[in-house]
């Protein structure tokens, strides 16, 4: 277990592309941090710099109490799980898991013991003598996990480990990984582009976009008080509604109707989560529902409001039809963003 | 009755004629090897097989021809094996290491180096045979196995095939190995070599047959009869046919059969590997 500190860590590729703009944050001991963002946002580069697979252009990386900028990946006391598992195809599961230990010149009986323990933990006992090609996707992922666990690292790194699995297995493995991390208490950095994975697994989420960190916070913080319109639209499915509003006389207005009290002047972007718009026959606002998506547990209403499209999420027992509908708004659940920069106000 | 299509007849005729063209010379060798020399001399190649194969085999394998008495068939077989194996193994080792350097290390001009190696395909041995001979001669390697093998060992073909193969090995595997603490040599030995085994087998077949069938180079480099390879030695026997003695048809023909057997056996035994190595990858 180790604390990880990034101090203005930056990555510029030889062609001049700045993949990661100077980033600073600290990951606490035992914390599960998820780096999330669209593809190309620099999250994988960040992880690979922490792993030592990518050179650090600028800044310092500290794992535990040493600066590891120039330390070999093998000596950083880390373990990494890759997207395509990266199992050695010609080795049995047993050898795959034990390979890192063998390279560290650990005694054979110790390796055997550790491999057996890891296999027990991951329900892989029956497969130890198989080759990776004889395993299913989920089992391969477990072997990759086993290879990470068996080294007792002070830091786990996950690079989109679940993106090759089907939806059902992904949910199951998500829980398994989370539970395992809780049990072992190892500091973890997990990269994903899937905001559901980020929300469900993270102690803290780091949202990245265009090489920059948009927000660092707990899943609840990131969800309820997004730091920018990017975070607001990236996190949550369906995403937060972002509406053009006008602030005048300390009130934010859409289509001439006052939504909430707000100090300031001029155009702002107003964010409302779809579930914070409540169908209410006595509601002050009128929307025009154009399409209803049935999701079983709830329904998504696609509607227009004063010429802008919005989504409303309603419980399954709410009757909804296309056409005019009255709604109320939870005024304490609103987010305001600068209309130009998109930053939270 | 099932109708036989014209196409089928044509197809089969082509195949049958093709295989006859391939097999008949071998059958002819066998026929002459099984007939007493005197009969071959009198009647030429015939259709009747004789009973001389064991006797001729013994003669071919253990009885020397030439002056020194060193170039028995067995000796030549041994020399050919050394040449074939040394040639194949050497080419694979060198080709793999060259490809490893080109693909995995950030070398300046690695691509240029590769293309220079590749263009040597345009410079086969025959083109550079005089300078190569001079070098070998000055190094004192005439009539040695080193002299036979080393000048032929660099291989653009093997380097090319291994380069293509290495480039298809997923990046993540290398990274996983790095995190697992495998340095460049360990990665090569523990992971790359086992992964390449079908490719190695395919290269081995091609290169072994190629090396085994070398004629011009051994002819230039070996003058000592004890160093003759089969392919070169048979020619020597054919030369000694002149004179007053009866030509040794049986012996030389059976030597030829012995000379074509090992490549055939290797191809038969390794053919599944061969196909696998060149068509699919085990990743």
C-alpha cells in the first residue's frame, strides 16, 4: 500500500502533442481512484506514466516515499491489468501468474504457494494447468488479476480491464474487482471510458478531457456538482440537461420564466439532471414531450422546453404521454455554468 | 451409374501427369540402383527392378571413392547434415536477433538498416562468390565447416519473416513482461522465442533444404574429399566414371536417393508446423 503523488506531471510526445497537461493530485493509501474521460483525453497516458511504460516529460511522480520518475516498471512495486489481458499465450495459467515472481528469483515453493493462494482467491484452481486460449474472457481477466495480486504490489493499475467483456460479465467482474480491492486494501488507479464503471467503483473520480483534469471528486460530488459542462454531460446516463438561460435581476430565466434565484448578469448555462425535473400537474413549467423511451425501471421522456431539447427521467409508475406536460424543478439541484468557458459558477 | 464430369477427368489427368513427371526420375534412380551395373551398362534404364539395392547401399555408404578414401557416403551424409543444420540454425538465430533489434529497440535508422538487409536479396551468393571466396580463403577457412556455413549465414529472408512476425506481437505483451521484470534478454528467450516456434519451424524447413542443396559454394570451398557434401560428392563419383572401370551406376544412383531423402523427410514431418507458421499466428 502506498500513497501516490503526482506533481505537475506532464507528457509531451516528440511530435509536439501534449497528451497530458501538468497534473497534480494525491492518491491516498488504499484509495480506489478512477480516471475517466473520452478516448484521447490522456487518461491512459497518465496511467502509463505512473506504470513507467511512458517517459515523464516534466514533473515528479512519487510512489510511497520515493520519486520513481526514472525507476524501471519492474522496480516500482506496481502491478498492471491490461485491456487485452496480455497473458503469455504459450504459458499455462500457473506460469502466467508466477512469471513475475520467477523473474524476481523467488524460491519455487514460495511461488507455488502464492500462485495457489491467488488462484483460490479468484476461483482459478481448476484452470491452473490450462493455456489462456482455453479460457473464457472472464477467466482470462481473472488470470490477469491473479498475475497482479500475486506480487503483493503497493499499487494496482487497471487499463480499461473490462472493455473486452460482454455487458453481463462486465457488471459481475466490476463487483469482483471492487470487492477484491477492498479486501486487499491496495491503492488502485483504474482507467475507463465508461462512466458507470467510474461511478460504481471509485472512491474518487478524476474526470479528464483534452489532456486536462476537469474535476477530482467523489462520485456524488462529480455527479451532483459537476465542475464544468463537460463533466455534466459526460457523467450520468442520460446526461445532465444543459440549457441556455439568461440571468437578470438576480433571477435565472428560461423562455421568460424565472427558474431560480441567481446573482449575476447575462447568459449562463443551466444544468438540471433529468431526474430533478418532476412531473407535477401543478408545476410552473410546461414542456412538450415528443418521445418516450421505456427502460423498465424508469422512463426517459424526450421533450422540448422553450425551444430547447431536454430529457426527463420519470419513475415507472408515472403515466406519461407525448404532448404538453407540466413539471416542477428541484431548485436546489441546479448547476450554473459560465456560458463561455463552461466552468461552474 | 454416377456420371463422371469432363472437368474431373481433365483435373485428374493433369495431376497424374504432374506426379508422373515428379516420380519417374526417382523411380528411374531406384531401378538403376537395384540393377547390377553391367546390366545398366548394357541395356540402359529398364523397367525391371533388380536385387542389388542392399549391396549398392552398403557400397555407397561405406566404400570410399576418390583418392583419399575419406569420402564415403556416410561421411558425406554427415557433412551435408552439418551444413544443412548449421545453415538453418545459424540463419534462424541471426535472423531472429536482427529482427529483434530492428523491431523492439529504438535504433536510429532501424528502418533504413532493415531495407539495406532486405536489398541483399538482390545479391545472392553467385553475385559475390569471388570476394566471398577470397575472404574465406584469407581467413584460412577453406575446407572447414565454418568456411562452409558462416559466409552464407546472414539471411534477409529470415530477418524479414521474423520482423513481420514480431511486429504482430501485441504491444501489451511487451509491457506486461516489462512490469513482470523481464529484461530484453529474458523477454526474447522466455516469450518471443516460444511464441515464434511455428515460425522457427517453417524457417527451419526452408533453410535446411536450401542449405542441404547448396552446390556451388561447397564446390568452391571444399577440395579436401573428407569435407565433401553429398550434393557435391555425387558429382565427383560421376566424374570417376570415365576410364577403364565399369561405371558405378548403382552406387551413384543410390547416393542420389540418399541425398534427396532428408529434405523430403523434414518437409513431411514438419509440414503441419510449416503451414501453421506461415499462415496463422499463435497469439
